[in-house]
C-alpha cells in the first residue's frame, strides 16, 4: 500500500547562502534577515568613493535590497548616484520633480486616490527592458506606517517543488502597464497615455550578474502565462503570487526621513504599505534601466 505523505510537509524550504564571503572594508553591511535586505552605513551617497561604490554593487548583489540612513543628497546627487549603475529609466506615466525626467515623485497624502506600489510588483516589468534597480529617497514620513516590504525571488523560485520548476521553466507571460497606471497619477495632473507599455517575459529569469534563477511574475503587471489555457494560467499565477508572498522570503523596511532603499528589480519584488492616510509620505525615486529578461 502507498504511504500517505506527511500532511505537515506543506511549506517551502529556504536555502541559506553561505556566510563565508570576504568581509567588507569600505562600508559596513548589516543583514536585516538571512534571506533579504541589508542596512549599509559609513557612506555618504552624495559623494561615495570608488571603493565604496564597488562594495555597494557587491552588497546589492548579495542582499537584493540595501538601505541607507541619514542621507542628505541634492536631486542632482541622487540622479548622479543612479547613473553610476547605468542609464536612467524614464517612467512611462509618473510625475517627475523639478524638471528632472529621471526623478520620479513618490507621494501620497490626504487627497491621494491611491499610493504608489501598493501591491506586490517589480518596477515597470511591463517594459521590454524593465529597470534593473530603483533608488527611493524618502524625505517626509508619516508619524507611523508607510513601511515597504521586499521579497526575494531567488528564494521563492528555489522553494518551488522540482515538478513546479520543471513546469514553469521555459514559459513566458504577458506584463501589461495599463491597469496599474490608468488614472493613478490623475491627482498630479498627469494625463493618461494613449498606449501603455506591454511586454512578454520569461516566467523564470536568470539574473545577468549573479547567474541565479528568479521567479519573474508579479501581481502588479503579469496578466497571463502564454501557450497554456487561460484558466490554467489564472490558477498557476494565483499559486505563484501566493507562494512568493510567503513572509519567509521577505524583509520589511521601516522608513525614517532621509533614508534610502535601493532594490534590484530583477530578483526582488516590493510592496508599499498605504496604512497612514491621511498623513503624507513623500520622496523621489531614481530608476536605472535594465536588460531584456532571459
Ligand atoms: C514604488 O516604487 O513602488 C514605491 C515604493 C514605496 O513607496 O515604498
């Protein structure tokens, strides 16, 4: 007779990375969780040295999202820091600050119909070449609330069963910006666009720097998996969205004014909590262009 499997084996398994990496010398890196996130100190992002920049690159690759406190960058320094990682991305729909096309306004207050990034997503994954990273500098915080959650998509992929990995490897999915962007920025006087970005990406992508596989579907933009029936796509996406939202893969960042979060959209998703209405939360995001996912 077949053995009935242990019904308590229901959850994903988390693989812990080795912690034997070389120490950092130019910055201090303190992990927020073993899975994702690190707080970096000992650097002024308005004026980093070459040695610090090299270690910031490394810390981002190792931790997927890195946080900095007590930063005092001008808009020009914020843009220049982003440019150290690549060409800046211009958002297809969002309002921008002070005539800088690359400086997106992130703001919610009493009059906002919605806040940015309320559901799990990877920034602008509806672009043909979605951003590699986003650098958010929060300048005004609500008295409490407004945290951002980040989730590790390597860990989410690794924790899938081998059968599920075999099933989704090689599938592609449609990412569409319309539902997310239509009307979102009306309170800034930004008009809707006649066409919103739409792209097809692999469900599992390989990170161009680390070579690791990451789950690359998100609730904000991914609408359907191609080449399978629609009801099957709906069911598989619902499973993947629930799976990736497991708190085991996450960290949560509590903002203070003048904090910066820099996340890698190729392997992490994020979700902003709009739990502070009617208070105001305000800052700017610089977003760095990325490659076509493969
Ligand atoms: C976003 O860029 O998606 C917004 C994140 C946040 O406001 O914390």
